[in-house]
């Protein structure tokens, strides 16, 4: 019996190590480390869009597929508070990211894993890469807060670019003493939905 227990513990340890290695490789190979964060997150975030589409692992999806706010799942402590961030570090292009990072979604004071009960500082807006931008990264990060907090931040809208450009996830996390817990990313390029999103923001390209 004790041999079976030891074997089970070894298998669990191997699985945890394999997942850690997978996350580390994902974030370093895609250069999210060091472009956005200094170290990879501890856990791979699960991202599900309402069309039943699970995205992540730097795979390519379209703006049409990812236009609505997704459901996120991570190992959340029920009594803890979290911050959800989605950014694009490649605006206007990955080769010339003069607006890095462009903020797509920011929700703070999320109790447990219930994003609907958090405070929205920037409502979700899906990928909106200009036609000639090529393939861009869209990064999701989950930070654990030290508790429920007051955030001295402007509230962004999904009809005005003000406050979305040149956001810094690391600076924001440091300001509020937060710990990176989970993350994931996908990639997207222009499709026919993007001009409608540009019009919504008043962007002329």
C-alpha cells in the first residue's frame, strides 16, 4: 500500500512539474517574458468564449471568434480578491509596439473567481488589430490582491481610446502590491469585424 502511495505522489509531482515547464516555455517562447512580465505565472488560465471555444497557448483565433467577454477559470481562493487584465503588447505591430501595452480588459476586486462581482475599470473589448499589423498577441493575467482595495484609476470605456494605450501590467501590479497567479494568451490578426470596432472607438486608419 505504501508503495502505491509513493508512486501516486511521484506521478502528481511529475504532472505539476510538467505543467510548470509548459507555462514557462509558453511565456518565454512567445516573449511575453520579458515584453510584458518578468516571470511566467504559476498557473495556466482557462479561457472559454461563449461559442464553446477554448482559447490559449498562443494559438491563433479571429476577432469574430473572440469578440465577446470570455469566462475565465483559475484556482481561486474563495475569500481572496483578484484582478483580471487583458492586454495587447503589439500595438500597432509586434515589430513597432509604440503603444505597448494596449488595455483590452481590467476588472479589480474580483471575489474568488466571480468576475461578474468585480469592479470594472475597463470593459472587455476584443482584438482589433489594423489590417496590416499581422499576427498580434493578446495576453490574459490574473493577479491576487492583498485584499479588497480602493483603486485610484480612471475608468475607461469601450468607445474611447483614452487610457487604453501605454498601460503597464507590471507597474499596475506593483502599485497595488499584487501577486501574479495565472495567465494565458492567444494570437489574432485582422478580420472583417475589426472596422466596426475601430468605428466604435472613433479610430481612423
